[in-house]
């Protein structure tokens, strides 16, 4: 089993999860993915964890325009996430 260390905690990622890896920003509108890891420093990891972006969590890209934040659904909530942070979340397409 793979493990991802984030914020001092371990979140198991099933080795049976297979698929194409992308960043959250590169998803198409309506596309879903499973968070695999956060590609950022301690501050970015902490902030994204607080918002619910932890490995193993399903996310969906709700809306994306040519510039500005993207709208994400995570754990039943819609969030506006800046493109910089969205580009740090690696997902596997569901």
C-alpha cells in the first residue's frame, strides 16, 4: 500500500487506484478525480488539507473560466480555489 505523508499524518492510498494523473487545474468541467497528493510546500499542504483536499478524497471541477479561480466540489461543499493552489493538487481521473 502506498502512503502519502501530509501535515504529519499518513493517508493510505489504495494501490488498486489506477488511472491518468493530472492536476486539479487540468481537469475538464464536470470531470471527477481522486486526490493523490499535494505538490507544494508546508503552507500549501496545510491550507489544502484544511479545505478538505486530502489523499483519497473525491473532487469534481464544477466551473473554470479562462482566468481567475476555479470552482471545485469537495466533501459536499463548493469552493473557489485559486489557480496556483489548484495546480498543486494531483488527482487520478475517476
